[in-house]
C-alpha cells in the first residue's frame, strides 16, 4: 500500500506540498509518495475515485496497488471528508490548504489518523485526534509523540499503516526528483516483452457492468505494456 500526497488545485504551491510530505515522512518514518503536479481541478463533491485511480495507475504506481491519499484543496472541508470506506483498498482524505505549512501538517496528521483506522475522536489533550484543532510541537516529532498511547496502538496495529511502512523504499514515487524538470522513473526490472507476449486490448464484450473497475484496470494494463 502506498501513501500519496497531492494537490487538487493548481494555485496551491507544489513546493509547500512537498515540504508537508517531507514532514509526514519524518513523523511516520515512511516514504510517502508526492505527486509533483496538480491532480484535477474539480470540486471535492464531484471528485471521481475511478478517474483519479486511472491517472495514478497510469502514471505513478502499479495497477491494482492499494493506496491511501491526502488531497489538498482550496475548498473548506470537514475532517470527515473521506472518499472510500475503511474496508476498501483505495481511500482519499481531503484537507483544506492553509498558508502555514505546520498547520497543514497538523491537519493532515489528524486525517491520516482516520485513514489509518481511528474512528471518531480522542479527548486526551496530548493527542492529534482531538475533535478540534490541536497545535502540537512538530519539530523532531514521531508518530507516538502526536498520537496518545491508545490512538497510536490503533494505528500501529492496523493493516494500513503497517502496509505503508513495508512499502517504504520500494518502487513508487519516492525516488522522483522534485523540480522544474519532468520526473524520470526507474527503469523496470521486468524483461522487455516480445510483440507476441504483449497484452491485447480488452474485448468490450467482456465488460462487466457489476465490476467496471476490473475492465478499466485491464485497459490501463494494456497501455502500460504498450509503452514498454
């Protein structure tokens, strides 16, 4: 599972989004995947998980690889503005962008608490999961410094956080260079497939209206193979 950090608005400075991502890496001791371009400009209420997934799977991570994503927006959103349920392998938490990097980190930590399995809120003053904004010292902070013992145990014992930690250092966006140049990707280790072995374009007759994502995944796989 990957943790993605992105912006949904071109007016949000990507340099600051990258700074937020770096601070999250430090707190959680992981390598979250920063997407170095705005992802859509649609309203949060009309944000489409399938379209977002198609973009992510086409350009950034392997098809079908599960992910949780923090998407910054200029819209005002509540702290329960999450797309996807806790039993799904794709979830997006929306965070209202502020001018203060530390405030963005604090708000993001709270949303990640929900994404990582914490239901409801905490009432311990030293916990980021208070039902209202709780400004904690973030300098050199670690995950057990910003979450109380109870909430930390929920996160630490959950499959989401452990899966993201196990993915740290593996192929993803973590090795992308942030800057003005177009990102370059690590060469695939798989051998170059022959023309005969390439995946054929999915037959439309195999489309299952009860599971449209499955057909979408096969289409994306076809174009990934075609680019190799």
